[in-house]
C-alpha cells in the first residue's frame, strides 16, 4: 500500500464520521455535532483532494485541499468550544491561516517538502489548540479528557516528526522517501486518531448521562430537587458527615388550602405560587442543606443543624416570610401560608423512613391546630412551636416575643431529652 491509497482510505473514513455526526446533529440539534461533522468532512475532502494530485488542477489539490484539511482541525477546536458552552474564538482559523501565510512565500510554494512541513506544522498548532481547549474546558481534569488530550498529543508528535523529516530528507513527492518507518509512524498516528475519536464519544456519553441523571432528580416546574433527589441528598449528607456528633433535620412543608388557590386563581397561578415558594424556601435555608419539592404542594428541606432551635428557626423564617409577602401573580396578590413538620435525628443513626414519618406526624398536628404553624415531632410526642406572629402573642413587641419563642423552644428541647 502506498501513502496515496492510505490518504484515500483516511479521506473516506473521515467523511463517513462527518456524515454520522451531521445525522446526529439533525436529530439532537446540538451545534457541536454540526461543527465536528463539518470538521471531519472538510478534513476528509481536503485529504482526499491532496491524494488526487495530478488528477485535479494543482491549485485545488494543493492550496484548497490543504487549507480545507486544516480548516477541519480548526472546526474540531470550535466544536470543542461549543461542547463546553463557550464562545467560538476566531483563533480556530489559525491552522489554515498559517498555511495560507506560508504559501505566500515563493520558496515554500514551489517546494514539495516545504509544503509538507508547513502543513504538518500548522496541523500541530491546531492539535495543540484542541488539547488546550479540552484541558481548560469544563471538568478539564476528568480522566476521559486527559485520555483524549494524550491521544491528540500523539498526533502533535507525529505531525512534528513528519514536518522535521520532510525538512531533513527533502522528498519530492509522496512516493519518494517512504520507507517502513514512515508507515509505522502513520499507523501509530491513525490508531491514536481512532482512540481520540473513541474518547471523544465517551465525553459526549458522559455529558448525556450527567444530563439524564440531573433530569431524574430535578423537579421541572421549580428546578428544585425532586423527591428522589432529596433522598439522594439525605444519603450524601449522612455519608459526607465527619465526626460523631451533630443532628440532621428534615423539614416537611405543605402549603395550606392550595386546592382553593387553584380553584380561585387557576392552576397556572397555582404553579406560579409553587415557583415563588420554592425561591423563598431556597433562600431561607441557603448554605445549610437542600430544599426540594416532594411532589404537589409539598416541599422538604434536609440540613445539618446544631440543635432543634436552629431547625425551628429556619422553618419559622420560611413560614413568616411567606405569610408577610403575598405572592404576586398577574394582577393578583395571593395570600399563602404553609404548615411545617420537623423531625430530627443524630446523623450517625438517622433513618430516612423514621424521619419522614415523624415529620409527617408533626405536619399533621400543625394542620389540625389551625395551619400556618410549625410543629416538631419527637419519638412519641409532637410540640407546636410557639409563633411570634400568632394572635396570642400579637400584642407583645416582636423582640420580646422572639425571646419568648426561643425560651419556649428550649422547654420543648428539654422535654424531648
Ligand atoms: P391543606 O391545607 O390541608 O394542605 O389543603 P390543600 O388544599 O393544600 O391540600 P390537598 O392535598 O387537598 O390539595 C393539594 C392540591 O394541590 C390538589 C392539587 O390539585 C394541587 N396540586 C398538586 N400539584 C400541583 C401542581 O403541580 N400545580 C398546581 N397548580 N396544583 C397542584
Ligand atoms: Mg398536601
Ligand atoms: Mg396542602
């Protein structure tokens, strides 16, 4: 087999990969598929035209062919930038521009060996840009990205070796100067190219898997964790905790009279209330743990707390913020309240089912005691958190009533022990 046949095989393979990527783009509409597909087609057609020296006019098989093959490498870099959701930089034209600039020089234009060296030098620059983009992209230190970069690194080396050999041995055509060592070099480069394509498709798969995983644990309306995501979060918090002590709190929140809100303002407005409440809940417990939607108008938060008072404070902050901030939907100001049940457990021995059923029991007590309140469940008891904003404490200044609230919570803590 001679080098020209090798080029033709490579041209056919690259074009096929290009068409496959285009068809993937057709179904998924992710721009990087189109860019990579076009890159492979450019590269394939370019290399194919180089192989047709003599059949095609020289300008096509030299100038246009080499620039196309190099533009293909630039498009791979551009596709990688799109893959990482970055803006495509004009820098991706550099490999082609290097070749065009070199061809403006008379001695390069007229010498086969200089042209070969120029092409491979420009290709090395393109491959180095690809490596830089992969390693400095999102999640740049991942195993797959490093494998990909290493495979492209072999392309850099082989291109540089070809460029240096072309300058030293000054061949006058593709057939001249081809010996076993150049075939070995080409074979290694081709194998590494295939490995690069395989690790590239692994990158795509990993991205798709991560997207699916995220979808599986996300509530589409509020973008919060869903029930499954909250369960994962519980196990993560339990595993991630170092040390023997500490408490885990599960706060279960259920909007009051939500059916009526839907009936009065419409389901769409109900949805908007859920989204607004999601924001209030997230803001109130930010930095402590996770806030998610269990389903319907039920939410939950899981977090590390130092004591029962801390958990009750977060719950009360959510409850009072919601109460004093009617939710605006269109021209309506919708008053919404929430009832809350809290359960606590030592992190080491925390059991999710027990926490859920205790919080549920507490929530039930909060509902049956008039709603718009927080209750704390213990193993065999439920206590309503004395509220700063309820009728029996309304005449007391806020500061004083908060002090009362903390004192009452301390009593509850003492009973719980
Ligand atoms: P309670 O104070 O006892 O909690 O009364 P409630 O009306 O909030 O409770 P109930 O469980 O009877 O009703 C919950 C309602 O929530 C019924 C359902 O139509 C509504 N709902 C559930 N999911 C959604 C949703 O995604 N969007 C909207 N708009 N409404 C929902
Ligand atoms: Mg409910
Ligand atoms: Mg409800």
